[in-house]
């Protein structure tokens, strides 16, 4: 999705206010009574098919988390915005961080086919144990075989901390969003 930065923070502030704890955007009153009757004071936007909230302003769609960022910091983000908890509907400013594409891709939700509950950990039927692996610079690095999935996860988190500058206490286990 291409992002338009043609709207200024002042123009956005004239249209919307944000609840920083929830990330909800609320339409403000305008000089249009019909708009005010229908929309003023209501939550702006809709949920798209990817699970992100979007807001239409001047006939252009904008992702809600980017608008929240503009309202809080007074500028458009220069890089990607990442939802720290992995939930694209949680647009609280405390859940948003600016990051590059590589950092953003390190914070993806678990694949729905993942049976271990941990990123980078899979059961190996051949060796009858848990395998840990990590992708770094487009190459898969084998981290070893382990008796438990928790041991394999610990190896993955250690490698991730080293290779991706990841804080392992940030999120050790996350279930996919339903």
C-alpha cells in the first residue's frame, strides 16, 4: 500500500482526535451539519481484509496506526510502523514503533500451521525431537535438536537476540490471532 503524506498533521488534527490508550480515532465536528449528525463523535474507519483499520480522508485510505502516529508525534513515520504485540487492531501509541523492513518482518505472527507455539521451532519425526532454526540474511541457520520445544525455543531466542538485536523478554510465546 502506498502512503500519501499530502495531509499535514494540522489538517489531520482538524478532522480527528485520538485516544492514545486505545488508538481509536474519533471524528470531530465540521461545518457540515449532515456530517456532524452522522459521524461527529463516532469512531472513524473500518477494518480491512488484512485486519488493519483504515480511515478515508479526502477520498484516500490511510492506515489508522499511521494517523495515530501523526497525531501523537506531529509527523509522518519515516519508516515502517510495527505493532509490538503483533495485533494490527491495537493502535495504542505505546504499541507502535518505527522500524525498518527487516525489523518489522521479525515481528510477525505465528503461522496457523505452527504446532509448537514457538517461532522457529518444529517437531522432527525423523529424529523424534524438536528442531530449532532461524533465518538470517535470507539463509536458514540450523540451531540444533532438542528434547523439548521449550529448549528449542530458548536456542531460537538466544540466536534471535544475537542476530536480530531482539529483546527475548519482549515476547517469548504468542498465539496467532483468531
